[in-house]
């Protein structure tokens, strides 16, 4: 049996596309797939999946530090 398993991670976020843009810029991982609920950043050895959280309020500005 042959598998193409690779290391990876999953992140859930209210604004999944914005977070995917951040991680793509920080890691140079290209987006392999994107739609309204998921973005997959991919390389030969690693895959990062960012899922949208339904029902979360949209952020129009960064949170105020406490």
C-alpha cells in the first residue's frame, strides 16, 4: 500500500481567506485550493488547511489589546 501522507495542520477561523493570505505570505506556501469555506496551502512536504467557522462575527478592525 502506498500513501502520499504529509505533515499538516488545520486551523479554524472566522475570516479564513484573510488568515490564509497571512500564512501564505509568511510561509511561501501557495494556495492549492480555495472556496467559500476552506483554503488549502500546500507544498511537497506540508499542507495547511484553513476552515471557515460558520456564525462567527466578522471583524472590521483589529481587536483592542487588553
